[in-house]
């Protein structure tokens, strides 16, 4: 896919696009110097699948200490909004961003108290990530799917807990080790370390 093509899952309404408004500007959305360097490299190689991440989480630029901490444990990475954004950027390069999107949707569902909203969000999560008809379907075993199918008759804020844990474990075991060895993580670590030493 070229940089000028967009997949159906990444098309955003034009009205939502605000230059430099994204929280992730320190590494992918705006014209900061680190981003400009990467953009030049991307255009030169034409090998990347990465595009600007839509709807990334609000966060501040991480410190070098925080970025180094992500390599110590997956929990530290996942507890950090900045860490989740960078990890999500990496997952996109492996075409597995839906794992993070599903995990985030489950976290959001857990904060809901209103029965009607819970029903609505649970159905949306089911259609987006559990249904075999969805292009964003996550990989779950049959036991977990059966549990979800039963619970969907009367959804609660914890309907997807087993599935969320399974996807968390999958990301931890499968994607996280590759993330730590990725150019995305190493470049960010180098960038924040350099900023730290210059200040």
C-alpha cells in the first residue's frame, strides 16, 4: 500500500483533522524535527506501512527514563498512555493494531455504569472485534468466544474480560519482544535520550 492510499479502517472525516492537534506529535503526527527525519526516510524507502495514527490517546512526551522503563515490563508499557501510543504505532506495522484497539475499547467499557450505554458499547465491540465477519476480528480461542456469546444476551461492563486478558497475553508474548527490537522503539529511545542530554 503506498503512502497515498488509505485502507477502509483508517479513513477519517476531513472535519476531524486538525494539524498538530494530536497528542502524539512528538513522534508521528506533526512537523517536529524527529518526525521530519523519519518522513524523509520513509519517502526515500517507500517501504513503510505506517500512517498517522487516528484517535491516539492524549499524553505528554515521555521522558528517557519512562521510555527505558517500557523495556523492563509490558505492564509499564501498557500503563503509560505514551507507551500505548508508540506500541500501537508498532502494531500497525504488523497489521495487528486491532489488538490494542480491542483492549482499549474493553478498558473504556469497564468505566461505564449506564446500562443502555453498556449494551450499546458491548454490541459495538462485538461487531468490531469478535464477529467473524469483521475485518478487525481479534484472535480468540473457541472457549472464550462461547463465553462472550452467552454473556452478550445480557452484556455487562465485564463481558469481555476473558477475551481482553487473552489479547493482552498475546500482545505480551508475541508482539512486545519484537517491539523492543523495532526501529520505532529504538529511534524513540535514542531521540528522548538525546533530548535529555542536551537539556
